[in-house]
């Protein structure tokens, strides 16, 4: 230990001598690591969004739930509701960003496989059930034994965004129906709703990023249907939209049937 301290003391004295002698002191580091690929960078972003950002949101959510249990004045309740709405919007934004990152990551190693329609439809209903219940909208699913050729993660993201979109634009007391039909070319997966519908002049724009069907709404990023378009483009599936203002909409996804399984 004495030798080390003596050596450090000598280096320190030498540095002071160089400084007083007018010799500039310098320090440098040469980076030899290779730059990260785009895929690695996206994986890091996905990890950050999925954990580091979600964790503080969960803490804030728990704090609001605790504060809401006590007796509050009307003004305090108003502030609490406003804060809760902001937390809900942040959670929705984060989920959409995570979905977009997962789609990009999945596209680089995509392999279409047999997928059970019943399974992906049931999962979409289960994940959206609470939001529908909170708004007073009912979700029904027609069971099917069909098997298609797709990717369960990407198709699941598509169905989840379509169902969430239907809930968002369907008034309390409305209904959403999920099911599929057989056709000559394959399987048609349908999502019906009794929502506000889409004006004819806006149908061609709904899959663009940052587009909202209702101009009066300011919540959400407006990328839900954009994510749908991107995922279906990667999968090679086609989507059709039929809508009547004030009566509802139908979103239909056309997918190849798994003939090998049959």
C-alpha cells in the first residue's frame, strides 16, 4: 500500500510541475466499440419503454388510488380526476409506442405460421374487456375453429387496436362484435361496432399517423390505426372498411386459410 501511495503522490507532483511549467495536461480515450445496429437500438428503446417508463406510471397510479380513498372536497376531486385522466392518457401513449416498437422488431424475424382464429379473437376481447366495461360498451365474440396463416403477435396487435378504436368511438350502451367468415380466397375476420361511424370523405385518411376520427377528441396519439396498417403491410393481409355515420363501422381483415392443417 505504501508503494502505491508513493507512486500516486509522485504522479500528482509531476502533474503539478507540468502545470506550473506551462505544459498543458491532457487526457484522451479512444472508443473501439462498434456502433450498435438499428435493431439493438430499438431493443434498448423497447426495454426502456417497457420497464423504466412504465414503473413510475404505476407508482403515480397507486398514489392516485390512495388519495382517492379519503373524503375530498369537490375541487380536490376535480383535480384528482384530471390527474387520473392524464395518467390514463400516458399509459395509452406508452402502450401504442411499445406496440409500434414490437412491430418493427418482429418484422425483422417474421415467419408466418398457422394461427388459431379463436385464440387471437379471444385474447383481443380479454385485453379490452375492462375498458369496454368501464365505458358501458358490450363486446361479443363468435367462436370459430378456423386456422389461418399469420403471426399471432402482429395479428393480435392489429385486433387489439381495432377493438380499442371501436370502444373509443362507440357510445355507452353500444355493442362490438368479433367473428370471421369463410370465403373462396381464405378467411375474413370482422370487427363490427355500433359507433359514430366514419364520414365517406375521411375513410381514406383514417390509417394515416396522427389522425383522429373525431376532431373534438384530444386524447391519444392518433396512431392506433396507423399501427394497424403497418402491421398488416408486414403480414401481407388486406383490410376493408365499411361505415355509415351514426350507425357504425365494419373492419374486415382478409387472411389466407391454413390448408395444410386442414
